[in-house]
C-alpha cells in the first residue's frame, strides 16, 4: 500500500505525515511541483464527480444511526490490531 501527500502546509506537517505513515508501514513518495500539477490535472474531479461526492456526503450525514469518528477509529484499530497509543 502507498500514499500520496500533496502540498503540506509546512515542513513540520510534512514531517509529521511522513513519520505517521512510516509508523503505519505505509510508504510515502514526495512529488515535485511539476509532478503534483500533472497528477492533479490527470485526476481532477469532474463536475459530475463533485456532485456525486456532495450528494453521498449529505446522504451519510442524514443517517440517524451514523457512528462518531471515535467509534469508527476504534473499530478499525481493533479490526487491524493496531497498537494502542
């Protein structure tokens, strides 16, 4: 599995994210500005894609039995046997 961090806000944020990904066993690849621009152009959401994601988010927010972030995180941590911090 890999990840992609595009335009962190600061050097500290970049270091935090790369360190976190490393601790999780996920490789990170830093892109040059040109590679970043090419990636964003290639994978830019269409208006239909943006509308789909907005509708999906609104539908999820309207669910009465939706879980909190903490519940989802705890279930995921248990499922993958993540170490407790």
